[in-house]
């Protein structure tokens, strides 16, 4: 069953590469007008131009999700350009180097949480204000298998991703009766620039990943995009406050 997003408007953060870019392209292919937001303005501008050259409606916005004013402006620009907001995927996030908790740096904790957790809260806040006015909408927040399990050396990152699930579930309960559905997606290890950078610094990690993901490979960004579109679409109309795991079997152990 293919979801149609004709006449709808979708917003994707972290859309310059990886999962965000794949999801923005998937929304556009399904008929949505798409807003691609990212810190890297050149990347989203090039992606938006490519979509428009293919006959799609797209808008590139530079946005640091950790900055509440920039997020407010991003949503305002979305609505002023396309008139509404039907689906949002709050995907922007950063990884943190592996380090024992006792040796971790407070500035690194604040950096990761400003983007991964506060950034999701910032985005939800302004997306929900628009969706509340409309009386409809769907939001998917990007958590991780790191929001479901622990892993040595990853406490800072995992804490931020656990927080995303808490935000998602609580907000979902607030807006379920208002025509707005909020869920999360929990990707396993996906073939993205962020993961490639991590593997470059920690080359031995690939052996562990392939051992722990029973499917025996990295996930593809398009596989997460498909899950996001399903959560935002009519097929998931009874799904609220759920953290959907897309991890090649990692958490099935």
C-alpha cells in the first residue's frame, strides 16, 4: 500500500543528507510539498532545486534546531509558503564520541542534548501550534535503538534519545484527541554520513554492528523513510505514542 500525500505539506529537519534527505525525497515522490531544513544550507538548497527540477514543490531553509527562534521562523516560513503543515519529521541529530561516563565532558553533554532533545522539543512546540490551529497533523520524532537500550561509552547520546521517546509519548497523549498523531522512529545502524564518520573513527565498530544486527548489514536511509511516511499516513491512523523500531533485528535479541 503506497501512501499518498497529495495536497499535503511535509517538513523534514536534518534534510541535507542521510535519513532526512531520503525522507524528504520520499515525501516529494508521494506528492507532498516539502520543506527541507538543515544547518548546511547549500546541501538542502541543492536537494530542493533537484526536486523542483523534477516538478515537485520544495523549499530549502537553513535552521539550527537548537535555536528556538530559528525553529519558529522555519515553521512560519513553511506556512507562509505552502499554507499549512500536515506532516513533520524531526530528524536532525548528532552523534557523540564513545567515552566512559566518568570521563565525559559537560560541554559535550550540553551540545548533544541541545540538538537531539531540545531540538526535537523546539520543533514540536511550533509544529504543534500550527497543527492545533488546523485540527490535524502527524509528527514523527527521530529517536534510535539508543533510546531503547544501553551501550557502554554512549551514555550521553542514549540519554538524549531516551528523552525523545519520553517527549513523544507525553505529547502524543496531549494531542491525540485534537486530531494530531505523534510517534517516534528508532533506527538501527543506518548507512549515513554520520555513521560513516563514526566508523572512520572507530573502524572495529563495524564488526560489532554486523554481529548485533541479525540481518547482517547496515540499514538504508530509504528503509527509515518508508517507516516515517507510514507513521505520517492514513495507514497509521490508529497509531499514537509509539516508538517504531526499524533495526534489522538488533533489539529482538
